[in-house]
């Protein structure tokens, strides 16, 4: 039996487009027939289920609580379907539950889902919390979504040094030009010089969506629709090649 590949999406500062990138990558995999699980580990602020209009009773904290209290029955009780091929484990409804989850629970959680899916996409925040670091350990790749502005580039440089220090080859960098088309001070070679990172993928400015917040709050992921895949051809190509390349590695 094949185990799912685990990709965790993170960044060096908030609001760079992590969740948007994760959702469109999930859509790309699903459109290509892969079974995808999204784990919303932006524990204090994650809103993927709400964005996608998916109703749920049990979130990731309930799963943790049930395991701890020996009332866990089956993992299906915590999996919510968005569309065929994409399931979600929601972040805590109550942000006060975020800090209560012990990272040691992740190995149990992952053992229950890795054989059910082809790809597990983990959304996170930009903080180096203990639980994020444990999740990094379990991940096949850690995807940094950055914007083209100086604080992001400085932060990424620090992370590149940390990954080098850990002798880890798991970092991949996604330069997101679509979130704010007005950003873009630095050229790719400037960025490489500043960050010492290679830019693995670049989401084009043309993926800027005027009605983004309205559309996502209504439960839509752009690249799940054929019409939008045609409209955002260049971005779709980037997501397609990212999806294939990440699964091919190692
Ligand atoms: N392609 C896009 N087109 C238009 N607006 C975008 C796009 N991507 C992101 N945004 C805007 O940026 C906001 C933040 O995006 P997103 O939630 O994906 O970032 P994030 O890195 O997950 O943020 P956080 O750190 O808060 O979790 C969105 O609510 C939206 O307003
Ligand atoms: Mg987010």
C-alpha cells in the first residue's frame, strides 16, 4: 500500500497566500484524480472549512481530545468532504483549543490517514511553534510561500540557513506574485542573492483575483473549475507542474 506524500505549507510572515496556494494545489491534485486530505493546522486562526462552506462538528482538537480520553472510535468521524477527492480536517472552532494540542498526537493522526490518501496538504501559520516543527519532521516537503518584498526575503534567508544547519533538503520556495500585483521590487536574481534560496515555483501576477474573498467565502477554489483553469492558464500551468514535481521527488 502506498503512503500519502505530506506537504506542509508555511511562510515567514502572515498573509503571503499560503492558504490560497494550498487550496489551489489541492484542487489541482483532485482534478487529476488524486485523493487529497487537507489538515488545517493553522490552529488559532484556520478557516479552511468556513471558506469552503463545509459544515463540521468535530475539529482537529476534538480528535486530539478523543484520543487522549480513549473515546476515539474511527478517523472518519473527523474527515469532512469538500468535493469528491478532497477531505478536510478542520482547525479548532474555538481558538482557545489551539494551544492545548500536544504535538505527540500527530504521529497517531497521520498513521490513521496516510494509507487513505495520495497527498496530504497541511496548512499552517508562519510561526516556528513546537507543533509546526513536529509537523515539518513528518512532512516530505515544506513549502514556503513568499511575497516579493524585503521583510519576506530577509525572513526566508534566515530559514534557508536553518534548513542548511539541519542538513534538510525539504524546503521548496513558492514566490507568490498574485496576492498583491503592486509588489515586486526585486528581480529573481536579486531574490536569489538576498535569500540564498532557489525559487522553485512562481505564481504569476495574472492569478490575482479581483473577487477572491467573495468567491472563497462562497466555497469556491478557482482551479477546481474548468472555466477558471482556462481563465488563469499560466497559473494553472504552474500548479500543474508543481503538483507533478512534488510527487516525483525522491
Ligand atoms: N490570488 C489572489 N488574488 C487576490 N487576492 C488574493 C490572492 N491570494 C491572496 N489574496 C488576498 O490575500 C489574503 C490572504 O491570503 P491567504 O489567506 O491565502 O494568505 P495566508 O498566507 O494563508 O494568510 P494567513 O497567514 O493569515 O493564514 C486573502 O484573504 C486575499 O484577500
Ligand atoms: Mg492561511
